[in-house]
């Protein structure tokens, strides 16, 4: 099986929420994790398509190429892919460090878009409308990660022996 087939297989095969360590994780956390992972992968694909369209000058506006933003997108996509892969293997890494890393990456993506908009001299409305769905979906990821961190903290305080 080649690499592309493995990646596609990990993205589309069903996840058994009762397998392995997933059975100890609330279903809403599993659902949120699937949403965030799909969201990050979809945004990465869309960002690459957008960059290609802009580089080929198929649109009238120009968004400057941002290497650091692209690298953050790659990190977000790798985290998303590994999350889905781990869930298919019956594991979901909900350690505080992993969640904080995800929060840092997603927050940096939002800050990068806000910085882009704040420094846009021309075509502000067009660039704002192009980046708005990305800002919205990434903000959703930030809220979900924050909620999972909060619930994890509350659960650990109430039941220190609980694995979530």
C-alpha cells in the first residue's frame, strides 16, 4: 500500500469509540477531536489551493506568501492526521502538553491572519472575506481545545483516578 493510500485510508475508515483507551474518553471529546482534525486537514488543503491560485494569478487580489503561516498549517495538519490515526488504533492523546501544543498552533494561526489583515493596504475587504472562514474555523478549534482542557482539569480534580 503506497503512502497516499495509507493517508486516505486513515482519513475515511470508521473509528470505534469503544476500542482500547477510547472507551475511557467521553464521546463528545471523540466527536470534537474528529471535527477538529477534519477541520484542520480541510483548511490545509484549501490554503494550498488558495496559494496556488494566487501564485498563478488566477484572481485579482494578492495575499503575500507567508512561510511561517504555511509551516504552522503543516504542523496543525500533522497533529490532525496523527490524532485520527491514533483514534483508529484505539488511542487519543489528551495529555496536557499535546492539548497546549494544539492550542498554541491554532492561536498562532489566528494571530497570523489578524496580523495579515491589520497590515493589508489594498483589497482589505476581499482578503478579509477570503480569510474569514479560516478565522472562524480555527477559532472553533481554539474553543474546543480550551473546553477539553477545562473539562479534563475539572474531571481530574473531581476524580483523580479517572483516565480522562
